[in-house]
């Protein structure tokens, strides 16, 4: 089947693309409004784009009434945010923060989520997450209805239970992270892993 995206409504773009670009990591983003209200919301239009400097991207849309989502507004207003990764154990809490709440309501308070102070930014971290990326806003690129937030990671936290300092090894496979799949409620648990070493430079490709 062929699809000319230019002739399809944007709702179809989302339905099709979100069904084939999978799995997508989930950024459970915490922000703090200028009034001090802590917001938490999950975004699967997210990824790491570079390491020098460390850059992450978030694709943030609008609320159902067309107004800016609280996460985007807070990031633009304060220039700071934290990306918390989502474990299988935290899946229900993460899903709970996806509701469209009023700007003056804190999902963190409503769900009783424990927070930890960040080092370089004001938004707190979610204690239930094993990894936190403290970020400062670099820029927001606008393409149509898309607001693409580019942030620089200024500090990284990894729970000691998943980091071997002597070997400098991150035990990612033990974090039990989840990712987004197709459909409105599709998720993937990162438990079925395999290893495939990259070919050495100059190695001819194999069929």
C-alpha cells in the first residue's frame, strides 16, 4: 500500500507513522512553571540526537483545544526540563500523567509521585525512574503543528544499582524499561534482547 502524506489529513499521518516507527523510547518529562507548579507528562516523539554536546529532541503537540501543552510552555518560559526514563513498574503512574490536566494542577502531586532535587536545573526528578537527564533548552523548531524542542543534557543520573563504576558499565538490560508501540495503548517491555557486534572497519558486507 502506498500513502501520499500530502493528500492525507494529519490525523492519518499520526496513525500510520506511530504504527511503523517503533519501538519509541518514552521521555517522562518533568517541568516547573514560573509559578512553581511541577508538571509531569510522557512523550514518545523523543530521542537522543547527539553526544557532543549531548542533545535530546522532544516533539510536543497542542492540547485538544489548540493551546500549548503545559510541558512546552514551561520549557519555553523557564528553559529547563528533566527527562525521566520509564520502567515497567512505573507504567501505570506514567500513563496517569498523560491526562490533559489544567495548567494549575500538578500531576506529580495528584498521583503522589516522590521527587528528588536536580543538580543543575529547577524541575525535580521522579524518584521511581532509574535514569534522569537534566536538560536546558537550546531551541524550539516549529514545523506546521509540530514544536520540536531541542535540549542539551547538562547532567545525567543513573541509579547505582544499574552502574558498575569499576567496569564503567550500564546494566540497561536490568532496568526493565518500556517503549511505545502502535495504537493508542500499545507498549513494549524491553526484555527480549540480543547482541550483534558491529563489523570492523573495512569488513566487506555479508548477505
